[in-house]
């Protein structure tokens, strides 16, 4: 079976289909869905404490709670297929550091942001 060869754990026993193959069900740790409440280009504000370590010139990390950004993409639909992303929205931010603009992006969930 595919699941046995890849040493995957199934949440439930594999069910047989009509062609004799195992059906694999994968569950993400997040809710894995988006309601479409935030379209591309929507301005948002982060409402929960989220610390990012991938921001340039901020090796100690930066807390983005209260920052405003723009939704760049809803990634729950990939090439026509629905995927379950833990944090389905890519949000772009711009912050100032020493007079220079620093651009970065983060993956956020619907519960971590609100529309402006």
C-alpha cells in the first residue's frame, strides 16, 4: 500500500475503493480552509501577537501585532485544486528602519487579522 511504503500514519483505517487502492486522508493542524472573507488587495490589521523571524534586519524577530498590511493571495486554491493550508493568506507588509523601507510577507489565518 502507498501508506505503508511511505511510513505514514492514517487518522483512520484506509478505506478500499472500487479499484482496490487505499484512500489516504491528510489533516492539517490549522483549520485548513478560508471563507474568502479577505480578497486580494484587502487592507488588514493584525489582531493577535505574531512574531516573525524572517524579516530582514530583524534577527531577534519582530512582533507584527497592530501592523497593517495588504492581502497578496489566498493560497487555498492551487492550480484548480483545493489544498488545506494552515495559514491560508499571504499578507505583505512594509516597515521603516533607519529611514529605509523594509518589505516582507507573512502567512496568516483569518483569526489573526481584521479588515480595515
